[in-house]
C-alpha cells in the first residue's frame, strides 16, 4: 500500500505514482470527502505525506512575517502541530507574489521546508526543529518581484535547493542530518520558477534543471555540470518529467517577456531529450521538438508511451512519447494550474477552480468524470489579508499558478484556488491556499 508521497510530483518521474494502485474516480462536496482542514496562513505548495502524517507549509501575516510548517493526521485531518520561523525577507501578502510556493520534502527522519524568503529548515515528525538556515543572509537577498517557487528535491541523505533569481542564483546540496552544505554551484542570474528533478543516467545520479533557456544535468555528488542543452524558449515554470532515458521538457508561450530568447519557439521547446553517452561522457540530445502542444504552469506527464501537456486555460494535448506526434487536443472542465497525475487506467487534471477532470489513459480523449471539490455557493475562504494592488504596477501581469509562480490579481486568480495534491492508495490529499481536503 502506498503510504508516502515525499515531494513535489513525488519526484517528477513517469513512475512517480507507481505505488498507487487505485484512486477515487468520482467525488463532490457531498460525496467521498473524508475531511476538510483549515490551516493557519496561506500556501501554494503541495502537501507531502509520510505514514499517517500530512505535512504542508504556509506563510502568515500582512508582510509574510512568519513561515509555517504544519502536520495533520492523515486519517482524521486533525492539525497536530504548527511550527513558525521568522521570515528574513518581508513582502506584502499579495496575489502578485508567491506565498509558500516551494513544496517541502519528507523522509523517515524528518520534513525539510524551503520558503521564498530564504528560510530552509528541517523538523522531525513531532515538530522539533533539527536545524534551520537563512539563505538570504548567507548568499544575498532575492529580488524577483514575483517571488521564487522552486520546490525541493532529495535523495537519501541530501536536500537539493535551486534558487533562480535576477539578483543571485545557485544550486545547493545540503546534508539532511547536519544542515551543512555538501556543495554549492553558482548559476547565471535569471527568472525561473521550475524545480529540480533527481534522476538516473546510467549508474550516475544526476539533477536535471530546466530553467529559462537551458536544460542541464548536474552530478548529484559534487554539483559538476555534466551536460547542457540550450536554445530553449519559455521553460520558466514547468519542470521536466523523466521516463527512463527520456526527459520531457515543458515550456509556455505566455509571459514571453520573462523568457530568454532562444533558437526554438515555446512550442518547439516542449520537446523530448534523450540521456545518452558521448565520447564516454554523460550527454543529452534532442529527440523531437513539439509543434503545437504547450503547457503553462503544469509540468508534462509521461505515461504509457504518451505525454500529456495542459495549459492554464485547460486545453490538454496528448502526444506520442517516441515521435512527438500530436494525437489530440481537447478542453477539460476547468483552467488547470496543478500538474496532472496518472494512476491505473486514468489521468487526473486538477482544475484551479476545484473541478478535477478524469480521462481514460490512452491515445483517444475519453472523459470519465468531472468532480467538483467545493460548493461554489459556499467556497472555502482564507482568513489571510491580501493586497490586490501590485507593488510594481508597470511590470504587467506576473506568472500565475502552482509550482512556484505568483498569482495575478485578476478575477480568474482569486481564491479559492487548487494548487496541488498528494496521491496515496485509495485517497487524495488536495491543497488549497488555506485548506486541505481528503478524498476517499
């Protein structure tokens, strides 16, 4: 029985939900909702689960003064504890900035949380702080007006932190036990909200980073750059999906002003790379480039020889994983910001307005169910005070949605918003800004 969901997209591979044998197909506000829990503060991160505990993060206060880590009982939803860390980078709580966007990671020893204000902390499962750091004090202040949102990645003994910011950028490996650096690699400053993915390339463990112009592979032992594929356009929000030696890259045509100009269009940057060896060294090469399929906030999903991309507007593209040939494009029942999930015979698309569209897994579009999570006449509300006026009005609309991007203050971007989920056998834990729902 799958009892753990340990990180954003449970690692980001095609087999991330391999341990989940079955999920509910249908639910509604009056059907199959096991519990609903209100959390202090507000967060855009996905929940993570270890055993009988659900962990989530949030920020609280008009200036996001506090960073919070919570633990809830998986069976009942009861809030077991909340721990608070002072923020070292205050910013108005606004729909224009990220709010606890990075998803934490969890293992048998603890939960490891990262916040856009630079706080990085480890707690045991009872809420005791094991160690904490203020990265902005160590390495410099973050200047992205929309905040950052890179989720953590992990292996057995290391937490990997990606910071891509116009002021300072780096990839950091931190020892889980001590909180001390294993290594740190400086990066060219840039704007990006994508998350790193730990994968295997032959016998070597690598970290794959797709971010604003480049897809790069780093050695997890020392941070050395193994390979780089450039000329990407629009890979600023979706993270990669890894399926064996295939790496599926996501890119968005939206917010082109933020993207580094490249040789490929955004559609062509929704491509497939193959991990290979060249002159005896790890390498990667482009297998195919996309034609029409794009995504926005959600990362691509590879499953059973197919790749699914979904736009923020809720258009699903399905392409052949080997050739990139588009098999269909169809609109689902809701705009979609969260990354899709595949379990068994079905693919789940978690709509930002709480409607999850379930389709049949296969080369032909076939809708199975449309599941609302809350009653639109009585939606779950956050108690946090929000500003709907941007601090930088001349900047235009920022990126929006789950996976690290901040939200736009337009009417389509106000609460409630479905940001992410954790999948376990026969149940889903779904995250809203200030609420967790359990569907069984």
